[in-house]
C-alpha cells in the first residue's frame, strides 16, 4: 500500500543523520501519522 510523504519524514531523516542529535520527542494531534512516520524511519535505518 502506498503512503503519502509527510513533512515529518524529511525532518526525521535529517535528525537521524545529525551527528549531535538529541532525544527525539514526537508530539502532535491524534491520528495524524506519528507512529507511521516512526515506523518508516525504522525501516530506513534497517535498510542502511
């Protein structure tokens, strides 16, 4: 199933690649795709 790209996707990838990264806290309204975005980031990390 295809998925819409969200602004948070690039933000999470940038966070992952940052050398001085700090704790990641994802806040937002209910049912907007926070968990989905984190799961996609996890898949990207596993591929690398």
